[in-house]
C-alpha cells in the first residue's frame, strides 16, 4: 500500500493553509466548536497525533498554539513526520494501538487521509476558498467513508467524530458530497 493518498491530502491541506490570512483566524468554521485558529491548530496537531501513534508513543501535554506562529512551517514539519511514519519499513503490515482500540495501519492511514482532507475542506469553506478540492481523491475518500463510518461515530459537534449525515445540493462536487456525508452543512 502506498502513502500517495495521504501525501495528496497533505498537499491539499497545505494549499488551503497557505491561503489563510491572519485576519481570518477568528472566523467561524463548519465545525461549530472551532474558529479558523482552532482548526489550524487541529490540522497541524493531527499530523503529530497520527505520527505519534505510528511511532508507538502517546500524545503528551498541551499542544502548542500553532496558529500564533508560522503555522505553515509547523504543518510542513508535522506532515513530513506523519507521512514518514507511514512509510517506515514494514509499517503497512503492522497494527497500531490508538485510544479506541487496535487497528491495522492501513485503516489508521485511512483515518489520517480523511481527517487531513476534510479539514482542508473546512478551512477552505471558512476562508472563502473553493471547496472543489481534488475530485478523484474526494470521491475515493467518500466511497471508503460510506463503508467504514457507521451511525455509532456520529453525534453532536465536539461529542462525536462526525455529525449526522447532511444532504449535499444537487450537482455538488465530490468534496462537498464528502463534507455533507461527514455531517457538514454544504
């Protein structure tokens, strides 16, 4: 298995992050409990989070306020670490222990791809960028998400990983369809 989908999601996220201006950091996002600054912090922190478990560690302490500094450089560093952790010798044949159980590394990488891509969409939506992001990648993530995300993972914002499935408008691009499936208003 290749890390290409993760690398593609990282590139999409980096592009969205690069287009954020400092005057947008307090704007609201599709994630009701986060403003853009909080979302940026999550996007950088999530890369470290996925890598930490791949490296056999546990997250420690409070995450820094990445949005208060050079968050693009912080994302570059964190995403390079994340991708490298999945590319390590034998990584794809292993299992990883995470807060909610043990899972095969390819499934953990699938979560990393989904999280990385979806939050790029959230950031794009919040900052007035196009949400028509990487149609083929979005369609692939949507197909995989439909198979792996059950109603048990859905609930109120901040209480569950995904909100209740929403309806995308007729003719919505794949990234918008994915966002609606994951509980965002499109």
